[in-house]
């Protein structure tokens, strides 16, 4: 299956994508993670992307689309994947449809996590990550066991540059301006399902699995 997780920054897409990819034994494709890896590696793409990311702006469509299309085409043939953070603009949505069509594949479902602004700001400003393994923590709701260190890697957790409050508000404004047409795009294709993203991760995952069930059945019957 090919599933899109869509919603504002802080809606919990990354957390839900990790849960869903292990539930469906699918690949988790996060454009944010891929871009951050390019920045860490100091690649040409990473150098171009960094200034946009630090300001909370979107990286230009053609850069992200080329990166995603390279990545997807290298995945095991017919393997399912969960897209987290892509597409984020109308042009990206159209590119993705074209890419999948060329591969004889199509999207099974797009989930939109509707999340309140105060929940988003609280989640993002308290989020800490392990830069080694990518595990996500929250200072209040999901703290690590020891002294702000990753439970698995033991290295010190960090706050993402774009999780500072001023950047969070900019990311939200960017999201509203550029990503709303993506909702309409999948709504018109009758692929969009709305879920409340306000509750804790496990409760949202139950809603996600329920909403996914008809698409899973349809995919099995194909
Ligand atoms: P995320 O981890 O999904 O919140 O993404 C972090 C940052 O990476 C975003 O604020 C953007 O600067 C960039 N980014 C991630 N995905 C995309 C995308 N599909 N299009 C453009 N920029 C992206």
C-alpha cells in the first residue's frame, strides 16, 4: 500500500508514520528526515536546503521532488511505503501522481491529521530528538528515562533548529498558505480521510488503523 500522512507541522505525522510502517511492514519515507540527513552529510542538496529549513520555509519543489523520486525508485519493487511530509504543495502532489503512474502504482489513502494550534505549539516546542537514531521525545509527555539522553543511543537529545517558537509560527503560516491545495487535490480524488490529531499518539493510532481498514481490504482484493 502507498499511504500519505498529511497535516500541519506538529500534527504527529512522524510518530504515526513510525507506528504505521511497523504495523504494515512498509517503508517510512520522511522528506524532513531525508533532508536533515543531506544537511548532516553536507551534500549539495543539503547545502541548498538548509537555509530554507532553518527559516521554516519549504525547500523548492524540484529539489524535494527529485530527492523523493530517486528514493522511491530505489525501494524494493511493489513494497508499500508511508509518505510523511510529502507532498506538501499542489505541484508536488501532481509530480507524485505522475511518478507513481509511471511505476504502475497509485496512492491507496491520504490521511489528514486535524490538529489545534495550541496543541501544535506545545508539541513542537517540547519536542527533542536523538540525532543518531531519529527517535522522538517530548519533555513533558514522552521524556527519556535518563537526563535528556536517548534511551537507545545514550547521546544527548537536541531541539531541532526549526522547533523554536518563532520558526514554529512561520512553519504554520507556510503550511496554511501552501499545503491547503493539497487537501483539495486528494479530496477531489476521494482519497482523503480526516482524523483528529489532538489526542496522544496511541489514541490517534487507533483512529488511524480504523480509518485505514477499508483501504487495506480494497488493496488485498486487488
Ligand atoms: P518536517 O520534518 O516534515 O517538519 O520537515 C522539516 C522541514 O523540511 C520543513 O519545514 C521544510 O523546510 C523541509 N521539507 C520537508 N518536506 C518538504 C517538502 N515536501 N517540501 C518542501 N520542503 C520540505
